[in-house]
């Protein structure tokens, strides 16, 4: 069947190439949205670590797509827009969809691994906050706030903003250490008419699904308001 490719792949066999490659499941296929979706860790021909989201019949419906559209395409739209907005997200390697012989959607979204990043809750559990100190932790909150502000100013709502979807990387040691934050799992992202509404929904969701204490949360909101502007004062 014909393949709809969203990236410059250099050939029509790219879908088959990635579909046939197998790796370790990091997210076992789950059954929902009328189909199944899972994520594998694999390497390309150069040895680069990649993550491949593989879906069969996994769709969403909207006013624009009442008959259903593969959810990887919504995630691709978000990843592409976020990169343009300066929001740190995994880099897309390939995205493609096709209908199989049974007219079921098959879909692939392949992205580069976030080298050196780890889930922020795992970072806390390893005692990294205590090892690096509060000045570095403030830089983490500040970089997170900047990424969220860029996302919301672009009228994007993450829609699943849990701490497990926030990844952190520390570069350097001591007073010179720098922090970078990246966002993952953009499958539920959508554009909102109001950037304030997108911000309000995401921040409320993040507060419910994070372990930050009141002092941490107030710092995050302060950095966020500085990055976004006075229009969001009072959120959280």
C-alpha cells in the first residue's frame, strides 16, 4: 500500500526498513484507541540509539479528522512545532504511515535518543539534587519554566504533563554545572486558541503529578512567569 511519509527519507523503502527492525520494548504494546501502540529501543546502521513508536490502528478523532488519524501524526506535528519554538524535545528521524492489506493504519515515529538525559524523578531518587546542590536545582526549574513558556506561547498544550515526561541532563560539575530539560510523550498535545488556557491546564496537571514541595513549586511559577510574562500571573 502507499506510504505517507512526513520526513525527507531518501527513498520509499524507509517505512519497511524501520518496520522490520526489532529491538527491546521499553513500552510494551498497549491496546487502546481501537488498536495498539508501543515503543522499542533500537539502533540504526551507524549504531545510533533510536526510539521507534510502532502503532497499528491507533487513531484519534477530531473535528478536522472525524474518521480518525494515526496518533503519531499528531505527535509529529507537535515535535516539529516544538523544535521551531525552541522547546527541547527528541529530534525526529522518520515518520510514516500506511494502510495495510486489511485497511488498518500502520504508523511509525522514530526519534533520536536524548543522550545523557534521564527522567527527573529517577534523578531525584539517585540523590542528584543533594549532590549538585540547590543552585543547580534552581537552574533545572528555570530551564523547565523556559521550555514550558515557549510551548504555551505557541498555543500548545502538552495534555499529559506528568513529572515522568520531564527529562533532565546536567553538564559539568560544581559552580559551572548547567542544566537542560527536555519534554517527552507529546501524543496528547493539541493547539489551543488561548495560550493562557493551555498554560493553566498544563500547570495544574503538573502540580497534581509531581513531587515538588511548596517552595519548589513557587520557584517554578516565578521562573515561568518571568519567561512567559505578566499575562499568566496567578496560575498554580
